[in-house]
C-alpha cells in the first residue's frame, strides 16, 4: 500500500496515459473516449477548457445537495438552539421582550445556515474530489510533468470495465494522441 | 471607425412587430380603466390612493428596467446583450410616467396629509419638516426625478438604437462611461422619490431603509417582467434562438438573488424597528398588524420570499420557461400586494379592502404603460443587432 491511496484497486498497472498537443485535440479525444463508453478516466490540462465537462460526459455534481441539507441543518439548528435557550432553558427578560419571539433569532439562524452551507460545500468538494491525495500513480509517468505547463493528457484507468491494454491503446491512438504510455500502479511508467 | 461583426440573425427573430398589438390592447385597457376608475370612485380619496398604488407599481417596473440596463452597461456584461433591448424598451416608457403623475399632483391633498395646512398647524414635527415637506419643493423634486429618469432612459435607449444602424463601437464605450453617473443619480432619485411619494404618506414616520425597500421590489419586478416579455416574444415566434435558456437561467438567478435581497431589506427594516420599540417608529407596523393587514404581511413573507426562494433554488427550474413564467407572474402579484400593503393601511385602517377602483386604476396605468411599451418595442429590432458583444452573448453558456 504505502503511498498509493487505498481508493485504487490492486493491480500491476494504473492505466494508460495519452498525450495530446492542443486543448482542441484533447477536447475531441474526450468526446471519443466518452462515446466509447469508458467510465474510469480523466482529462488533464494546465488550464480549464470551456465545455470539457460535456465533452467528457460528466454528470452534474451532487455537491449542491450537500450544501442544501447542511444549510438547512444549520438554520434549523440555530433557530432551535436559541428558542430552547431563551424560552425554555434560561428564560431571561431582555428589554421587555417576550421569551418566545422569533425576530431576534433570525440573524443567527441566517448566519448558522450560511456557515454550515459554506463549510459543508468546501468539505464536500474535497471529499468528492478525493482530496487531499498526496500521491497519484500518474506522478510516476515522466511526461506527466508537462501537465502544469503545456501538456494535455487523458488517463484511462486499468479497472475500468471496458479497459483492455491493447484495445484502449488503439482507441487512444485513433483519437490523435501523440504519445501513449502504460503507467504502473506504484512507481513510474512501464514503457 | 470599426464595425461590429454582422451576426447571423434573421429578421423574424428580432422583429418587434408582435409587440404592436400591445399598443392597441394597452390603449383600450387604459381608456376603459381610467373611465371605470373615475366612475367607480364616488370617493375621490379612494381613486387617488388606488392610482398611487398602480402608478408606483408600473413605475417600479420601468425604474427597475433603467437599473437593469445601467448595471448591464457598467459591468460590461456580455451575457445580457441578447435580451438587453427588451429591458431597454421597458425603460424607455419612463417619460410617460411624468404624465401619469398628474393625478398624484392633483390629489396631493387627499394623499399626503402634510400638504393640508390644518394638519400641519397641529404638528410640531411637520412644522419642523416644512423646509423639505412643502408643495413647491415637492413639485420641483418630482420634476427633477422625471428629468433624470427620462433623460437617462431616452439617451441610453436611442443610442442603443443608433448603434443598430451604424454599428459604432464608441457608443458602447460612451454609454459605459455614463452609466456610473446614471447609477448614482438613479440611487439618489429613486430613494428620494420613494420618500416623497410613499414614505411621506405617513409624514411623521421615517425609515432610512425605505428607498432600498422600494428598489429591491422594483428589481424583482423588472426581472419578472423580462421573463414574461421574452416568453411573450417566443410565443410570437421572435427571439427564438437568440435569447436562450442560458440567458433565462441567468435572469432567474438574479431573480432568486433579489427575492432574497427584498426579504433581507424588509426584515432588516422590521427588525430594527421591532427591537428599538420606539412608538414613533413602531406606528408603521402597528397600523399594518390590524385585522387582515397582518395576514397580508405574513402572506408577503411567505409569498414574496419563502415560496420563490425554494421554488427558484433548483437549477432545473431556472431552465424551464413554463415554470419561470409561473413564478414571474406570482412574484408580480406579490409585488403588487407589497405596494398595496405599504400604501393602503393609511386609507383603510381596519383591514385590506381590494376593490373595483384598485382594479380600474391598475388597468388605467397598466394600459398606458403597456401601450407605450408596445409602441416602443414594435418600432425597432428586439435585439441590439450590432452591439460589439452580441456574438459573445449569443454563444453564452452557463458552466
């Protein structure tokens, strides 16, 4: 196991890494990989490419539901806490107002709703992206360094049900990849 | 002089001819409404109050249009160019509101108790306020508001139309330079107009938030009207393929945001007055908690905020024009109730009394507004054809 995250299944290879020479080539390659029915694959680029999510066939994120549930939890919790504390737990007369009144609790209800919504969005974003991830098998591929500079890549993971080293390589070649390499699961590229 | 690239839109997509029928419908509605309002109101005070609500209602839509155009210009918004002309057309009706103001000026003694000498004589507060609250200054201020609003609305509208003909990109630059001035003047005039025409119905009461309150409602109104007008154009075969679901989604996002903003302002005003508990401030809400006024206020909290808040939250709803038409119609009704709830407790102390005069005055002002809107819209393209950022707007997509 070691540095390799447990989320990747066992096996000798991580998958195939295909390199493209332009964002446009990557974009169209993504459409073909998507149409070929692959699920466990990703595109890598130094900068965001407009419309790539539909070219990759990505579904919409589930993150908004996390935000909604946690935001409502925060709001309801905030209101409930204040109502209980001020009206039931520790009733105190404050400037002649009734114990049980909703008006002064609205700002804190709102704040707690926003707070939990915002925090859960950040935490949820990390969780859905499987972050933090301190090592990734692709770091072993020497060409992959270019992804922070001028390299455009598609990686197809070996545990994709449709993955077949030879057939997948043929597909990636046909999408216009300039270079394809097999990436080992632990250290470095195989070829 | 550089020319904007020609965009492939055919004339059926941008023809405003379909709006011509609004002119006739509006004119008929206006005449019938005015006649009915005058005939029905044996009580002239009722007529003036109904007129004031209807006037503020349609004025808020047109002013919202001015704000929307100014904010699109000042932010150099690319996305909104495709639907900007529709909003410009609403804004361009502003000059007619100077004419529609005449009944309010004529009815000032019925509407505004501070104009009655016998009331002012018994009120030290009103005497103290007389440097501001006197008829001459009131009239002068109204003139000033109309000059500012009509000036900016007409200039922005005609310049945009001029660009259709000559494609001059410098027009965009010039309007962008002028828009910040417009926004500042808009903020001042709208705030003071709200104080003059709405807040001073109860001249001894004041709230520093009142101008923003009216403004927040007016933005909700113009966004709703924009959604309705785009869908009206769709039904007539215009704007299809120009204003897309992506643009509607963005308008719906703004609508979602501004219903929250309205609630935020409405609650803040209520909350501060509730907390401080000073009689001269609480009187406003005391009057509005009598009888059915209280139910109306609660209904607003739900109908003007909670319902649209949860309704407009999902992305899928913001991309369905049928649902957007439904919520826009609902919010326009809520906006009317909001203004009615602000104005009418001054006249009807015991509870809400929505009567035939209200409907008639609404038809009268609304008819004139609709006629002006139809007249403006039918005389030019429904899309700013040679705006330099139109291609950007046409290809706009939400991420």
